[in-house]
């Protein structure tokens, strides 16, 4: 069955520190997509990245980077030089295109960036 | 990116009343929309998959008679919470899949801003 595990419930770091959010997934399919979303206090989901299962290249976007490793079924997210505005709940998620493409979310990691 | 709207953004109602929430894709046609529910400090839980012109598919444990979903057009899906009770108070979020979205790395499902329901 498909499942996304975010073991870190809550993390606090001081501003400018780097922080990595862990994500481990389970799926029976060879074709799947992985996502990261940010949810600020307003509640609206902010899309960060979508990665397909055939592309294991790591991605960097500004201060954000993602490390996808199929061997360990992990899709970790790192924020470098964190800022207070990065404080939010971050969700890792999985979808399988042959199962209606519905997105299954992890429980989320609440990130506090302390000034 | 594509835009999905939800209306209303906030609703407060009395216990026993029904509440309708609309989800619209504003600049693309969505054959499939999804409804999620999020309780405070919890994750988003998929409630149902809504396909245009057919009955919705509900996830296990979601009462289809309580949460009525209608996807009557390619740009509109509605979720009606019937006979709402305080335990139905939650944040309801819809998403719409854009079948024409480009591939790798791009967003293909767009989430609405959510509707906060408070049942008194």
C-alpha cells in the first residue's frame, strides 16, 4: 500500500541554520510521483516540487534542495540558510498515476525558524 | 500556474444544517477533482475523488451520504456536508487535476485555498 512517513513531527532551528526534513515512502508501483508542499499559517498549500520516479537527479532551487534516493525510498528536503519566513508545516506526498493520481500526504513536519 | 478557487473561504453554521462548498478550476477543465479534510495540526486526508459526469469514489471510512459530491461540469465540483455536526468542523481543501499539464517537475494538481467550516 502507498504510504508516506515524515518521522519528524516538529523541528526548531535558529535562523540561518540549515535544516533537513526527512521523508520516506512506500509504494508498489514503479511509476509514481513525489511532492513537497508548504503550508503556512494561512492554510493554503504551496507547491514546492514534483519529482517522478524515473528521475533521481537531485534538485536545487535557491535555498531549497531535494535528495531523492530510490534505494532507501527517501525524498528529503533541505533548506539552507533558513529564514523566519520558512516557518510552516511541510508535507511530503506521493501519487501513483495508475491509481487515480490521488495524492497521499505524510503527516507533516512543523518547522519553526527562530530569529 | 493554474488557479483553483473555493467558496466560501469561511463558514459557520448551526448543528443540523447542510453546508455546500464549491471548488472551481478557473482556467482549465478538470475531469478529476479531489476533496481533502484537514483537522487542526493534522495532515490532509483524502475524502473522495470526484469525476465529471459520474459518481464520486469515496475513501474508506468516509460516509458518502453525509458528504455529497457533485461534479456536474468540467470546472465545478461541490461538496455538501449534510446535517453537519461539531465533529465535522474542519478545513476542507479541494484539488483539481489539469490533464494538459506538462510533465516532469511541474505541478499537475492544483489545490484550492481551502474552506474552514465551524459547526456550532
